C-alpha cells in the first residue's frame, strides 16, 4: 500500500431533485382539477337542457289547451248568436207584426193525393 492512507469512501445519499417530485403531483392535481371542472360544466349544460326541454313540453301543452279553449269560445259564441237570433225574431214577430202562436185546435192539415 501507499504511504498515504486513503480514507474509505462514504456513500453520500443522493439528493432527489425537488422539482421532479413536485411536478408530478401538480400535473396530476391539475389534470384532475380540469376533469372535475369539465364534468361540472357538462353537468350544468345537461341540467339547463333538461330544464329547457321541460319548459318546451309545458309550453306545447299550454298551447294545445289554448287552441282548445279558443275553439270552445267560438262554439259558444255561435250558439249564443243563434239563440239570440231566435229570441230576437220571436220578439219582432210578436211586438212589431202582431203575430201570435198558432192554436193547435184551429190548425188544419191538407192531404195531397199523388197523381
């Protein structure tokens, strides 16, 4: 051996780079954060679409009901008009023309013979 004694080499623990260990959780956490955020936004869009669909169904039902009510009102107005016309004609006949209802006792029927 040589005159100078060599000191035994002591293995030093290697330092891990702190940037590498911090980068993975940040990327993982950032990726998960973006996935959760995207899922929340998509869930919000779906919820809004469902709400709009429900409103459209209700609007359609209300429109059909409105159309039916308009038809009912038109039928009632027609019935009222014909009823009012009948009573008006009867009033004019009695008051202005002096007509009266025919007496069934004095009514005669004519029978025609076929040729």
